[in-house]
C-alpha cells in the first residue's frame, strides 16, 4: 500500500488526538470532510488505523514524492473557445465563470456537459442551485441539447425551505452539499462538473472566514476526485469574488460591451493554469445551437 503526504499529515493529527473530528482535520489539511472520511476508511481497510489506535510501520508504508504531471486538455464544447487556451481547459482544474444575468453562463455549462459525454465519452454532473432540474432540461432541449440523464446527472441539493432552515448551521449545510456532489459524481462516474450557481451556496455564509473555508475545501474536494469543474457565479464584482478568483485555477468573464448604440457580448480569460491563453475581449453570440465565439483573427 502507498500513502502520500496528506495521509502522513492526517495520521500525525490522529496520533496527537485520535478523536479529532473530520471537520477540524479537513480545515488543517485543506481538504474536504468527505475526503478525510474516505481516506480514514481506506487506512482502516488496510489496518493502519485500528479503532482509535494509529499503527505506523516503516516498511508497509511507501512514500510517494510529488511529481510533475503531463497536462491534459478538456474540450469545452463551445465553438471558438478552445482556440483561446491551447486546446481546452486544463484537466482536473476548477474554472470560475463570472458574468451578469443573461450573459450565457448556464448555456456555456450545458455545452461543456453535453459535448463532454456526446463527443468525448466524459460523463458529467450538473449541480442546480438556482433553476429547477426540469427548467434546465427544457432550456437545454430548446437549444438542441437533449441531455442523456444516464450520462449527465442533474441534482438540486437544496430546497428553499432547507436553505433557510440550515442557514445557522453552516457545518450541516456544507456537509450535505458535499455529500450531494459526491453522490452525483459517483452516480454516472462524472469527469465534468458544473455548479450553477456557486453564489447561491456561498450566500449562506455571512462570515467571510466561513465563506473562505468552504470555497477552499470544495475546490480541493473536486480536484481530489479528478473532476474538471466549472463554478458559475451570478455577477462579476471584483471585490466580491476576489477570494473565489484566487482559489480557482481558471477565471473566465462573460460581460456586456458596447458597440456604438448597441450592446454586444464579450468573453475574456483572466487566468488559466499553465496556459498561454488569449488576453483579449472576444465577441460571442448565443444562437439556437448554443454559444459561438468569434474566431481569432
């Protein structure tokens, strides 16, 4: 059995206090509570953790040093976009997609999921926090994307009632959210995840520290599952979303520009992990078949 740096740190915490709660371990290690529980279960299965006793042996544990990995690309499914970023989004990273209402963020998410399974055999999960799954399916179908629910699972973790009920209990809210995403990923073996919108979830946390903690843990949880994730945010406000922009490896902004007396829609890539991306403003159109980005000239 091989364990990594995170396993070693987890075991060090348990050696000091074997009853340390998963939430505290998650915060110290910068991973999600579900990841902590999964790692502890794995260590229990291999006999390294036995009840409240941590058994550390030098020989059975193999240290795996960090190594550079080959960066793979995930095709977006949005015509014209991949040409702006060396062929697609970096695999296994998290993208924050920002923009005002009506800019096309949800449609971008649809295309990412639909073409993911249809063209590249990569199942997906849509975590719907704003619109109902039925409304989302209707919108996608009207744009020629009849989502196959055996390839893309759509869940709505919170009803308005339990969001209000759980507002004061952020620990319960966060755990339920994480568990819902975990189940959605497992259901279809999702490699792509879209959260629409992350703003709804984060608005439950009035304390900036709790908000910082949750976005950090959620991001690490999704990366630990190897998912390429798009988190949609309701609007672009530099101060309000500064934290999320720092945590996400990639940040894309969809906005309204002006051309004479007319408004036009533009897309800009603010940053992208290990990518020589375009740094301009790129006009795009929302058609009956989805978003199309104006080709580079």
